[in-house]
């Protein structure tokens, strides 16, 4: 309902502005690795699944080097936002895992800066040309869907369970991820969190409910770490509540973060598996339904 209302309001605003050339885009920001994707090629969906699958209007894949630090590769995300989310154009954003850090970092650190209005015609490096040479503040973003968000980091990085040679691993340490930028500064863009809980392999490392890679404290947009679970589960610090409500033991979510899906049935793991699988599946369905 919130998404439908938001979309209707923005559509009405566009009509009032009589901007006939306005176009909506759906940007997909992948997570860790993504080694087979082609940076600057917004048509390469190899990380996600078949490009023919419905995943929101005018979908574009925002490809970055998913082994490098967020700050080093964030320019690629900003290039995409400049290309498709400025001027008369608006964007829906979908992010997976460390892609949550990428869009969060971009909004917090650069969302208040002047951005040149671009023509949505990217070069081979993913950079678009200016339209009229004027600027705007930040980007035109309707909302952000997050599949298994790693905005709060992962204990797998804390424990060195991922390849330590990858610079990104150090960014995914929970204290580093949470201190990287102000997660409350989303420029009033809503983050809809989809939290999977089909976790088995690393249940001894990740606290509370998890999807084998990231725990609920991160995937649920909770402002503090802890072992948060589904209702009725034992040996947890508290329940991850849906919506914007704090956990049952009183730990608040970050501003403009709401849990859209809590995996009570423990049905979704972390991995897209090149086929829109795992927790990416419900996000894809949500984008197909509401990003238009």
C-alpha cells in the first residue's frame, strides 16, 4: 500500500510538471563477488539470472567490482544514479547483500550533493552525457528494495570465514559496515528490507536468524547487532518485528527502514544462484509488481 501510494503521488507530480520525456528505470545493485559481470554494461544480469525475467520497468544492472571496498567502487553506483535518476527520470532501486552498503553509502555521503542532469545514454564505461548543463540535489529515487542487506555487516567477515584477500571483506566486518556512513541518512528514501532465514551452515557463527551469510540484525535494518529471530524462537535476544517497529527487546531500526518480509517459514537463503533464487526471488517479484 505504501509503495502504491508513493508511486501514485510521484506520477501525479510528474503530470503536473508536464515532463513528457520522463522515464522510470529499475536499477539492480549486486552484492559480493559479481566477478562475471561487465562493469559499465547495464544489460549484464549474469549475477542475478536470465535477463528476460521481469524485474521492474526498464531494468538496468549496476555492475561493480564486488571484491573491492565500497568507497573505491561506489563511483560506479553514482554513475548509474546520475545516468538514470536525474532530470525528468525516476528510479526504483533493488540491492542485494553488499549492494545495500553501496546504495546506502551513495545516499548518505553524496545524496545531498549537486548532480548534473544526464541523458540516460551511457558510454561503454557506464557514464552518461549531460542534458542542459544544469544540476539538481541528489537523485530521483522512489524507494529501495533490499534483499538480505549487508548494511550492518556479517559475522562471517568478523571471523575471517570469507577470503581475507578481498578488500570488501574488511568492509563487511560488522563494526566497519555500521560505522562507514550514517545509516539513518537515506535522504528520506524508504528501504524495504527482505530478510531470509534459511540458514544452516554457519548457525554457530551468525547470531539469531540468518540466511547462511547475513543475520537478521543486518537484513532487518536494525540499528544494533544482536541475535534476533522469528516469533516464538528460543535463545534469541529478541524478535525482529515487521514494519518499522523496534525489536521485541527495544532495539530500533534505522530511520526510513522497514521490514517488508520476515522469513517466518525459513524458506529463503542468501543466494541468487544466477537464477533470481533465494531471498532475491521475493524482491524480484516485488519489483515486477510495483516498479512501473
